[in-house]
């Protein structure tokens, strides 16, 4: 193993869930009671041999002991506690202890923090509305945040839905090479009683389905891959409804709005899995060195669809390369995000201005590659592309956004975009967001970190008009 693996709380939860005593579990594992006790209290790391025994005895795969979920909790807690109600925020060591020892408490804290932010945003929106003499304030986007967290902590992989979509692709005859439109339209008509019509502009609506007549109308002004994706969405909405309903029930969304958003999110996930079946897509990605444009051509998908699918290849025992995926709008808002890597994204506010995903807006259609380094020292091959989607009409604005895709430099040799990039050379220092960035020498800093004191020199003016004091250790 690359480093020491401390998984005590996970082992304890698995043991307690089965009702096993410490001595009974130690006997099953072939360990002494004191050794198992030290593992559970994180006084000793587990060896490769013990990890194999844990997987066998508890009948789980290695992903159960993966630290990725804990890293996400730590990153989220760090950002949330940095904007707390005053006082010194917890140290990184304390946050690690909470995430490892009390993950349920950590998630409950994050839910409370989200509720606090929602109330605070509503209060500010109400005050602004009153000041402007408006009738109502803007509503918070909590349902979308809740759904994002659902996928975030599922590692952006929904096993049963992914398997079902893969089986459905085989039944439909969706394959590489030929466009899947004919197979999808025929299956919808013959098996679902849905007739497909291509319309000439639907006023911004990509897909419209009338359950009474069974007619599915698609916007003919949209790119072919967009229409294909909407066909796939309608098919999984018909055929995989039971699995989607089960996932929604287990997700425990608190509002009808969140459940509705979740249904769309799961439908989009299943549509991507239908058009890019897991096993075939994973093999093609490896064969083509994760060349997004060649994968687009092979699977008749958009750049965004392929990048998103690459980030979902987290099937136990058949994992793909761990990628992060992000979509950013012109204002710097992250509208889609997922990381199967250690890189974490800002939950609130914009990302780092030095990240090439922002530069991509100025060069639409061109793929940019960058070696970037996070404050924890982990380096990434970052790929970005600016996307312009035509509206189909002069009077309707085009949609513009940027797509980011990346992996840790250790995997970069398997990615075509590393060609011509000096992976061992200088890297661009980036961070999650200015509010929690540890760097004290960044000329692009927008505002000081919330969790560190600053000093403003009276007789000196630098590019950044303040000095950030040493971080708390």
C-alpha cells in the first residue's frame, strides 16, 4: 500500500452492524483482541494481509475502506467551518478526527450548515426585495445542492441503475459505430408505444412528451448528440422507472422538489449509461487513451457527455481511471461537479482563477492542458474546453460554458492529453477557493482566507493589499 491505512471507525461500524463482539470478530479475522482493538481506535494501521481478511470476513470489496469519502467530508467540513459564526475554526487535525470517527455527525453538521446558509440567503434576498419594493425574493437552490450531495457521496456511480442501463443497451441494439437513433426510436415505438417526432424549434424545450398521445417531440435545431441523449432519457424513464423510484426512496430527499430534481439526475445518469455501456465504454476509453473526441465519434455523444461518463467509471472490481469532471458557467459558478480523485471543488462561490477551466472561455473549441498543483502537493493533469451551444435562432442567446476533466499526474501517461506536456516540470499552483486557500503568495487572490488572520501594512502597497499571517497548525 502507498501509505499507512487507518480505517478503525469503518471496521468498528461493520462489526457492530453484524452484532459481533470484539473477541468474536478477532477470532474470525485471526487476530488478537488487543490488535483488533488498536485497529478500531486508529492506533495501528492495517496491513495488506489484514485488509484482505477484513474484505473476506465482512464480505465487502476494497472500496468499502476507501478514503475518498472521508477526504470529501474533510474538504466540505473545512469550507463550512471556515465561515462559521465566529471564533477560531477547528484545525485540520480535528476535522480529520471528526470525519474518521463520527462521519454521521459530520454529515449532520453539513446539513445544518446548508440549512443555515439557505436561511441566510433568504433573509438577504428578502431584504433586497424589500429595498427594491419587489413582491418576492429569489428562492434558494437547496434541492439541487441536496441532489449534488447524493451523487457526490455515491462516488457518482449508481450500481443497480448502471447495470440495468447496460442490459437495456443490449436489448435495444445500441452499439458502437452506427448512430443509435434508429434503434432507440424503434424500441420506443415497439416496446413503449411512444412515437417520435422531430420538431422545428420548441422555444427552448429540448424534449416534450405527451403521455396521453404517446408522442415524443424533439427540437430539430439541437445538435444530433443532444437529440440522441433525449431519446435515451425517454427510454430509461419508461423502462427503468422502478429502479429510479427505489433509488429515490433510499436517498431520503426531504422535499418534493429535491425528489423531482433527483429523478431528472438519475434519468440523465441512466441515459448516459445506456448510450455508453460500462464495459464497452471503459475498454474503448483505455484503448483510445481517453481521447474524448474519438470517444465522441464512437459513441455519438457530446464532449460533456463523454467527460461526465468518464467520471462515473467506479464499478467495484472494474474501475476506470479516476477522473474529476466539472462544468462552469461564465460567472464562474460550478453547475456540475464530481471528483473520483482527491481534488475537491468549492461548494460555495467560485473556483480558483488560475485553473485552466476559466481560461477555456476565451478559446472556445480548443482543448487546453495544464499541470496544476493543489496546496496538499497533489498534482493533476487538467484538461479544459470552452463549449458554445447554438440556440438555432438569431434572437435566442447561445449557451456558453466550460468543461473540465482531469486526473492525478500519476495516471497521466494513460491519457492522450499528456502528450507534449512536461509532467515533471513546473506546475501551476491552484486551490479550491480563495476563502480556504492556504497559499499566501498568490497574486490572483480575490479575498483573504476566512480561517486565517491578516495584517494590512500602513506604509506599503503590494498587488494583494494585505499580508496573511501564518496558518494555525
